C-alpha cells in the first residue's frame, strides 16, 4: 500500500510540474508575441514617415555635390534643415551613424553614377532588441543597381546603414585579380628589398676580414720584437757566463786569460 501511495504521489508531482512548465512557456510566448505586436503597431503608424525620410535622403545625396555632402555632414546639417520638412527620424539631430552614411555615399558615388529611379521601398520589422525596423530601398543608377539598407531603432534614430552596389561577375573577378596582383606585388617588393640588404652583408664581412689581418700583423710584429729582445738578453747572459768561466780557469792554471779561447760550454751532471 505504501509503494502504491508513493507512486501516486510521484505521478501527481510530475503532472503538476508539467502543467506549471507549460504555463511558464505560454507566458513567455505570449510575452514575445506582445512585444512583436507592439512593434507592429508602432511600425504601422510611422512606416510611411520612415520611407519618406529614406527616399528624400537618397535623392538629396544624389543631387548634392561631394563637397556639400561632406560639409553638411561635418556641420551636422540634416535634410530637414535643407528642404524645410519635418521628419521623425533623428529627433535629436543628425547622429554619428548618419554622418558615416553620408561619407560612405561619397566614396560609392563614382561606382554608381546618377540616380535614374527608386524601384521599391520595403519596411521589415526587426527581431533584435532595441531596433524597430529595416528600410530596404532598391534603386537603379546609370552604371548599376544598388540596394540601401537603413536600420532604425525604437526612438527613430538611424542606427545602421549599408550601401550594397550590385556588381557583375566580370567586375568582381577584375577586383579580385587586382587585389591579388597588389598583394603579391607588395610581397615581391619586400622580398627584393630583403635580398638587397642581405647582398650588402658580404661587404661587411670584407671590411671585417681586412681589419683582422691588420690586427694579426701588428700582433706578429710585437711578438717578433719581444723574441729579439729576449734573444739579446739571453746572449748577454751567455757572454757574462763565458767571461766568468774563463777567468776561473786562468786563475786555477796560474796563467793569463788572454790566451784562453772558450769554444763551448757544457753542463755536466
């Protein structure tokens, strides 16, 4: 009986745990759905205004010169000040992302040419926290098509921007070849410079080799001089020894040393 009651208790506990788990999951799902629904409602009310600012920004960049775009970006002059319209984008004024977007456009203008048409504008809700939507604008320029992607946060500030020009396969291959040539050329230039430096090392060895014989020659001269001095000193000592021995022999014989001639001196045991 106790085992049956224990099994019933464990089964009841597992059922309750599953119920609470499903409840928590449903609450999380409902919370996420509420956030998405809130974003959708917010986006629905401001979608047209975000589209208007994005298209006006592209038209302004196409019409203005590079100098004007740079100057206005540096001075934080927005398009609302230039055309007199009121926008909800960047409510606190031009931000850093907008300045970077303008500078990127100046670099990309030469690859695009003049604007021919704005083909489509799509507003896509973002799932990332802190961002509201991404406005995707497809355009056609003289030289190629281009897609702009502008990311706005929930405060309607421009948070990210990308200019995606559409290149043909041939143009991509040409750029790849150019990058390869530049990279390999740089490597070869560095290798040639290193080889030149290595080739100069032989002259350093020759200079060292010339100095070494001179030093050896000076050392040889010094050794020769010292040997000569030593030999002279030894010869002087031998002469004095001969004179002493000659005088000793003459004294022992009772004769004069004038008639004595010493041929050799040998040490006896």
